[in-house]
C-alpha cells in the first residue's frame, strides 16, 4: 500500500501503519484511524442501543447491574468470573436480581473494582461526567444539558462516592 | 516522588509489544527498528479459534504475547530482568526504585484502564505493554506506542491495569534489559527468524493455525450469525475484523505490511534480491487483507450480513490462504 493511499485525517486516534513511500522504500507512517473516522458513529449507535436494552432489563428486574456492566464492557461470564475470582456459576447467579441479593459485600466491591466504577453504581443507573473514562459510546453533548452535569468523585471510603451537580461554567 | 528519565525517547509504533521492546532496546544502546524486532522474533502468524472467554470466534495474526521478547532474547542474546508480583505495594515500590535509578521499565497492563486513550478505543485486553519512564506525584509518565506523546496515568489506574484478573492476567509483570549486545550477528539470526515464521505458517500440524487457520476462518465465517444475539451484535463482530487487522496495533493488513518492511530491511542486510522480491510480494498480499478489512467494515455498517455476503467475505479470506501458502512456501525455500 502506498503511503499516500493509507493516510486518514483523524487526529483523535492516531496510529502507525507501514507503507510504501514515494521513493519505493518501506517504513512507518503516522495516520488517523480509518475505522474511527468512518464508523465511530455507527459503533456508538450500537452501544447506545445495547445500553438501552440492558438498562430496560435492569429496570424490569430481569437482571442486576452486574449484567449491565458486563454487557457494556463486553466481558463474557467466564472472563468476568476469572477477573472477580468466582466460579462461572456464581456470576451467572449474580447477573440476576435474586442472585445478587445473596452476594457478599466483599464480592460486590470486587465487581465494582473490575468494572472500574464506584460501588454505589451497582445499585443505580446514573449518567455522570466520569462516564467519559469508561463508556465507549460517551458523547459529551448528550450528557450536558442546560449547562448542568453530574460529577462523581471517589473518596477514601471504598463504599462511598461523592456525587454533585455541577454547572459547566463553575 | 518526582523523577523523570528525560533521555528516554518516546516514539509511536504500530504494535505495543514490538514497539515497547524496540524502544527499550534503543534506550539501552541497540539501534533496532520495530519491524526488525517483529521479524527476528518470528512474530507473524495466524490462528482462528473459539475460546470460552469470548462470545465469538476470534482470530489472531501474531505469535503468543510475550514471545517477541523471549525470542529476541534467544536471537540477539539480550538478557532481561523480569518479575511478576502478588503484592501490589511491592510492585509499585520496586517500580519507583527502578525509575529513581533511571531504568525505564516495561509493564504489562489491561488496556481498558489506560484512560489517556479515547474510551471507544479501550477494551479489556490483558496483554498491552507500555514503558514507565517517570513519576510526578500520584501520576506516572508512560510511553505508550499507541499515543502520540508521553502520557500521564494515575497510580491507581496503572495498578488496576497491572493487576487486572482474567485471561493472560498481567500479575504485575515487568521487565527491563540487563544485557544488550551492541553488535549482534544479524545475518544468521535473520534466516532463523524467517525460517521459523514460515514453518509456523505452513508446517505446524495444528488445524486452526497458520494457513490452515486462515482457511478455517474463511470457511467458518458463514456460521457467525449463530453466535450473535442480534443483527447489531453481528455487525459489531464483523466490523471488528477491520479493527483486529488494522487498528489494534498491527501496522496494517494484520502485520503483513510490517513483516514486508522487515523483509525489505533483512534483504539489505543479507544482500538478497530474492528476499527483496518477497517483501514486495507480501506488501501486495497485505493489500488483499486490507480489502477484506474495508469490505467487512462496509458490510457491518450497512447491516448487509446475509450468508451470501458472508460467503463472499469468506472467499476473500480463502484467497489469502492460497496466496500466503505459496508465499511462505517460497520464503521457506529461500532461507532453508
């Protein structure tokens, strides 16, 4: 592939590809991601639909928030079980509301740690400014309405997160 | 603690493991390019399998993570100090102590926690490599080949990345070279690396790796709808073919462009017109893989995912198997 044919103008995601240069030598070239430039909107749309779908299951009490985060972060039951240090069958129970009732607080904390979220978020659906750090379909303009947004800050206490409403100008 | 190794030169690279390794070897006085690391270590490969840790079948286009480092050790005589940890505090203390001694340290992390990268790009993947080159207060300065400049990451996030569980868990793994030969005999080792890579592609008697793996991929892709929960899920997985071939650190065309660059560099060292011709052939083979990437992305975007269309995609992949079989057979004969 010629270097000029591989170039994509997309500064948000830069990468190195190897290509044939003008002088016929081969070497690295820095470029933007073709995939993100052309298809990121489609990916985010699919992720948004997925979130709506799993949120509804949580709201209908078909599933727990463990299921919600497992799906959004695209982790399988087996992989999640290894990461949390439980048997697959335990995690299978914990993705249901009834099953999660029987989990220990230590296990719940472990789930929060693996998902990289405050433990409080395993008991609520909340869209915060911190979503930008983990949610693959985070779109800033949608989150901030009327200049207000929810800020969530970690504390020294692993059970407690400080949640405040902030103004974009503050 | 506030300390930065100022003479470490950060450079973007195509792939995290080869880029990290070439960066750290360069720092230690051995001038070696990323393609040379990849090729010498017989990095090119293909495999297709369904693992219980993934919802979908997946393919890989390089040898096992960590092998580039160990193979470079064998080929060039590089010695490393490497260690895994059970205790997070001990791992952090040792890392800080090494930084104070001006030793850049490569660490294995879960990519998901590298929050200086865009969120859409980050997935749970435990075999990402970065080089830690400094610490300022609660933040580490890291050289990540996928980021244009030195990045800052909170200690908390780095620890999470280093100690994530799951498949290929990093367990705090870190390494740095302790012995780097400055003038290794490349000629012999280049042939060994090329021969091994060709052998892996055409002769390994395992039905899902090498050329057999490419064929399996091409033949099995029509079964993908049976793994999908809905059309959008299938679209996502088909579009991931593009991501795995192009975006996730391959240098384009599933490492074929990088390996072609390696062959070009090897041809100059070995003064071999034959290998130079092979590099050109592989660049063209890579273009075929790139066509597959673009085709898969468009299929996914258009939700045009019927079995007939998947069969067309499968046939494109099978064509790659044919040309790569010829290519690696010829390459094997040249270096045998």
